[in-house]
C-alpha cells in the first residue's frame, strides 16, 4: 500500500512539475501610445535601469526604436518597455517578438518564474497604422535582468489577413 501511494504521489509531483515548466512565460502588460510627451514624463513608481541597443531584421516591417529595462519601486522584478514603429505600408494588427537579456554576471537573465534562461516572448495585438510609433510595457518579466542584448520581431499579421515571418536562418535564439 505504501509503495502504491508513493508511486502515485511521485507521479503526481512529476506531472505537476512538467506542466509548470511548459507554461508560457506571460506577464501582465500595459499598452500605451508612444509620443515625445510621454517620454519626457517620469513614471512615479519606476525608474529607468538601463537602455541598450536593439537589432532589427533588414526586411522587418516593424522597427524596434528602443528597449528599456525599468526597476519597480513595488517589486524586485524588472519591467521592459519596447518602442516600435510600423515601417510598412500596411496596417498591422498583431506582432510576435522575442528578446534576450543578461544579468550583472553576463549570464542569461532569470524569468519571473526563475527559468527564463534569458529568452522572453511577447505578443502585441493592436492596430498599428503605417508610420505609427507605439510602445508596450511587459511587467514583472525578470528578477535579475541587467541588459537587453537583442529584440527580434519574428511574426506579423496585417489587418488585411496577410502575414510576414522572419526567414528561418534569421530566427531568434
């Protein structure tokens, strides 16, 4: 009887642990229109931690203008703010992107569930007109991120239903 209970209990723990690891790393998000007026205002509950270079695919319809890590006064987790611009001639309705961050020891940053290994995903679902610049904040995405190494847009859905995808050899890490 003890062996049966032990077997059931250990199987249950293994199942829960595997299920927990497969969950996508999603954080609450804030969406805001980006303007020079917003940029000059200081957020009362956060301070800018670091600004780093970003990369863009030459043929990507979305250009990453900048990415900023933000320290929160209410949490030890970091937020990330990504500013992006629609450089295509079509209206975009959805974007998938990834970013890679390192910590102070130049090791992959931990996620908000401590297993991010530096790679993080984000989705944007809002209309972005041609030439329009917007920004989005992902809250509590990392516990120890210190520097953003790379931000890559890899999938875009246009308002007319057509899609753009990053070439396989250029896909993010």
